[in-house]
C-alpha cells in the first residue's frame, strides 16, 4: 500500500491530490487535441472532465494491484495546475509499476514532465519498493520518449501495430528502469529539468 505524504515537493513543483478547484485547469488540457494526439482518449468536454476530476480525486493512493495513483502537478511559485503524473501498480508479486504523465502545452519544454515523473519514480522505488517501472508510449511521441530517456529509462521493445488507436494501427514503445538502475542514475544525474 502506498499513501504518500502530500504535498510532495521537487525543485519547482508541488505534487498533491486533485481537488474540486482543479476543474478549470484539468479541462484546460484535457480538451486539447494536441494533448490527446498519442493517447487512447479523445478531447473531453467540461462535463467529462468533471467526471474524471472526481475519479482523480479518489486516486491519490495505491491500495491494490491494478490501481493508478494520480497526482496533480502544480507550480510551487504560482500554484498553477500544470498537469498530472500517474503511477500504476501493475503487479504485486513481481513488484512492477508503470509511469505516465500529461503536461498542459502552455508549460511544455521546460522540463516539468521530467521533474514530476522523476518524483513519481522516486515514490515507486523508494517509498513503495517497486523492482521495475515501465513507460509505454506511442512510437511517434518523441517528446514523451525524451522524457523517459532523461529519466534514465531503457528502450526495451518496439511493438509493431499492437494498438488500434483513433482509427489506425499504431506502434508502441516500451521503456523500463530497474531499481538498481534508478539508484545509479540518481547518483550521476541531476534530474530536475532546466
Ligand atoms: C510528453 C509531455 C508530457 C512532455 O512534457 P514537457 O514538460 O514538455 O517535457 P520536458 O520539458 O520535461 O521534456 C520534453 C523533451 O521533449 C522535447 N520536446 C518537447 N516537445 C517535443 C516535440 N513536439 N517533439 C519532439 N521533442 C519534443 C523537449 O525539447 C525535451 O527534450 P530535451 O530533453 O532534449 O530538452 C508533453 O508533451 C505532453 O503532455 N504531451 C501530451 C500527453 C502525452 O503524450 N503524455 C505522454 C503519454 S505516454
């Protein structure tokens, strides 16, 4: 079981559970085709975002295998909601997890996804005791590949047309990192974005 002591702090960010006042910020990025381009879901209406906000508010911990922990990514200076990270509990027996993230395009290119996801990996490995964490991306999602590589994740697999997304077959790339690789990467690299 993982019940983080929120808020989690990184150099520029605060990670906390979603709250009712996040609807505008959540809808701001969930409504954009640029954001959903390589994701399995379509841009959302405000009402759909309201329903998903409720789910996210209820998902700030990992209680059982299959759960996803969702944390809002907030700028610690302005308090602005910039996106979210997701940490999935894929297997209890094999201590496997999965990392995911979304950042509002208004804040892209400043290393925020890398900084937030690094904290997600730290949570998964150091507080939850995972052995291995994967990141699964659409093969065309170069920005996401850069994030995973900056985190020290290895490209392990290229799966040909294993998903039918938005009317077409798409390739998936699987990245992964082991706990001992994470420890070594943290020792040699400052994972903080800018
Ligand atoms: C993937 C995503 C989270 C990256 O957010 P971000 O805060 O801009 O990421 P960072 O700034 O930490 O790093 C992005 C890296 O990708 C590069 N990049 C940004 N946009 C890019 C693009 N369109 N094409 C190629 N590279 C891009 C940046 O220059 C940076 O590379 P660098 O390490 O060489 O400087 C963001 O693009 C996003 O939310 N996309 C939509 C949702 C999504 O696809 N999520 C991932 C699902 S697997």
